[in-house]
C-alpha cells in the first residue's frame, strides 16, 4: 500500500434505521461470522442498537463493535457452509457473555479476552457489550502463539501492563 492510500474500512450502524428494521439489518451484517437472535422478552419493535467499524489489514480484520444483548451461534450447518478457518481474538471492553464453545463452558466479563475458533461450534448469550476484535487466519495465530491449537484460550481482566500471551492465559 502506498503512502497516499487509505486502509480498506467499513462501517455499519443501526442508528438511523426504523426500530423494527434494526435487528434484521444487524443480523444480515454479522451473518458472515455468526447467526444471531434476539433474546426472549426483547420485541423486535423495541429496536436494536449496534455499530461496527472494521479495517481490513491484508489477512487480518480489526473491528470495534458495540451491540445490544443477543444470542450468537455458529452451529455445524453454518460451519459446513462457510468453511472459515480463522480465530476471533476478542476483548470484551464492557459487557460479556455466557455460553458454550465447542462443548466448553465460557464466561466472559468486561476486560476479558477470548480466542474463539471459528471452525468450531459456538452458542453464547451476550449482554450489551463493547468489543475490539481481530479475525486472524488459523495458521498466522498459531504460528505467533507457538502452538497448533489456540481454541479455548482466554484471559481474565488484568492490568494493562501485564502481558496476556501466552504465559498468563489458560485453557
């Protein structure tokens, strides 16, 4: 990329949409990676706040995402259809989630980091959250982590001065 070129960037927001259209638009936007569903008791007419800003950096995609509470799913059918061979390295700056990733219980709170294998099943319920994430090809992350399987690594919130990879992480 030359000095005058800008990084590829995309942005999505539900802010200017009619409330009854917001969740469906969000679902379409994020469906490349996850299937989503509103939580019980949240009528579609109530609206759904979500924003996503993403930069494409060669093989990596870096994003900042804010969203209302919802369910995220990657089931076997979705895995078969999209064939993604990437990891999602994700900081939950606020909010968090509870659920199961590849038959492992997962609980994340604000300040926690997870590494999610997008080639494996995932079913989580997320609270309203703000996240920063990097989607990275499997081979690139495992090479950087000096392992052949990064699934299930997570780091609890810790002071910013403490490195999280790999010695303070656990499976």
